[in-house]
C-alpha cells in the first residue's frame, strides 16, 4: 500500500486503515456496533466536543470515528506499537485536533507524556486484555486520576465469565465456525496482516521493532465484567456497568 518511491508521503494510509479494520472485524464482526454505542454514551455524558484520550489507540480507530461524528472533539492517541502508530500519525498528519504519544501503559510514568493533565473521556477497545490483572488495576487508578469529575471511561474488550464454561465453549465454537467460513472466503488474519506490513517499504522497519517489543502478541488476562466494574469503583469511579455486550465482548462504562 505504498508507492514505488517507498516514502511515507506516497503511502495510502486510508488503505492501511481499511485493511486493519477488515482484519479486526474478522475477529469481531460487530466491532462498529461497540464504537457507535461508545460514542452515543460519550455524547450523553460529556457532550459533543470532548477532549478524549484514545487509550491503546492502534491505528487511531476510535479517534477516526470520534472526529467523524464530533468535529469539535480533540483526541490524544497513546500506544506502544511503532507500526500502528506510523499508520495513525500518517492518517492524521495534518489534523490539529489529534496528537499521538508513544508510551507503555505498564510504565508507572506514562501519564507524564500526555499533552494534557485532564480528559473528559478515556476510550479503549480490544486492548486491555494485553495486560495482566495487576497492572490493569494500577492503570485503572491512573485513568481515574486523569479524568475530570463527571468524566467517563469506556472499555470494549473480551471479558470472560469463568462460571459459565459450557456457554463459553458453545459461543467460542460458533464464533470460530464463522471465522473459518470468512477465512475460506479470503479474510486476512492477524499473522497475515503483519506479514503484509513487514513487506511494505515504509512499515517494514517499525513492524520489525514492534515484534521486538511484543512478539506475536502480548500475554495478558481477560477478567470478568464483575472484576472490571469492582476494580473501577475501588479505584475512584462512582458508577460502573456494561452499556453493550455481545456473546463474547462487553463495553463497560465507568463514570467518575
Ligand atoms: C488489537 S489492538 C487494538 C487497537 C485499537 N484500539 C482498535 O480497536 O483497533 C491492541 C492495541 O493495544 C496496544 N497495547 C497493548 N499493550 C500496550 C501497552 N502496554 N502500552 C501501550 N499500548 C499497548 C497495542 O500496541 C495495540 O495497538
């Protein structure tokens, strides 16, 4: 998705965004539903011109949908992946409403890199299961401090209820059957997408660096909805509950 010059200026960032979206949708066909509800709740709780932190932003998926719906919003994207951040920075290169920060969310000082001390909303999707429960609980405390009073945090992610093993197994089998079907029809999975990035003249170097940082994928936990809601309250949120769920995923909202 880069012209023969191999320069960032010749890269089709929109094409990379779209191929990232298709790859993520292979795992989550209802991915856009969670973003729609997330932005509905942003509007309901902090209005149509929020200052947002797009946490573990990847290519800036949430930021793109936020600005398309709320042109007066501003966004800070934070992530550690140099390749996904290259795509994010390329996509929003001339947009003054957006800035990106490279940081490891497990670093206790990551918040000091942010351009603002306070946000109206912290939004994240399909990312915090890359962290183990202990660093995630610490991160929840930092997010509570970053939000203004009345500010909102939303996390859309895989949240597993270990007390329902037969339901979980049936849901997983159904989901994987659909994925196999989509794969037979040409869907690109995580590994194949990264192979494409590694072959791109602009993304090859940051892709090599991201594999040094993470390997194929970081190792984390997928605690239950109840765990997330309880820990968020313990860390300073006044209210916390799901506002959307699918058979495998939940969008959890916490209000400060
Ligand atoms: C599957 S991607 C999701 C990206 C984006 N939120 C989306 O929905 O498309 C997971 C993201 O979490 C980021 N991430 C995981 N662990 C991180 C950490 N410790 N610090 C910063 N970012 C992290 C990864 O780099 C990656 O961009």
